[in-house]
C-alpha cells in the first residue's frame, strides 16, 4: 500500500509542476504583449521606458512576443 501512495503523490506533484509551468509561460506571454502595447502607444523612448517601469514590465520581453500576424 505505501507504494501506491508514493506513486499517487509523484503523479500529483508532476501535474502541479506542469500547471505551474503553464501558468508561468502564460504570464510571460501576457507581459510581453503588454510591453509591446505600451511601446506602441508611447510618445518616445523615454516615455516608453518610464511607462514600462511603472507597470513592472520588461522591454526585452516585448521583443519575444508573437503577434497574430507572426503566427
């Protein structure tokens, strides 16, 4: 019986780790899209930099975002 419990716990931990990894990837994607949106609405580089800093977004993340036209 302890073996069955051990296998169940490993399976649950694996599922949890996969869910966390998927959530982390989705958050990174959303932040990248947000950074691109901020950049497209900024007046200049200084404005973009200050807005990104206020929002806690990374400018480099925006370069990694894939838009609908790139898919």
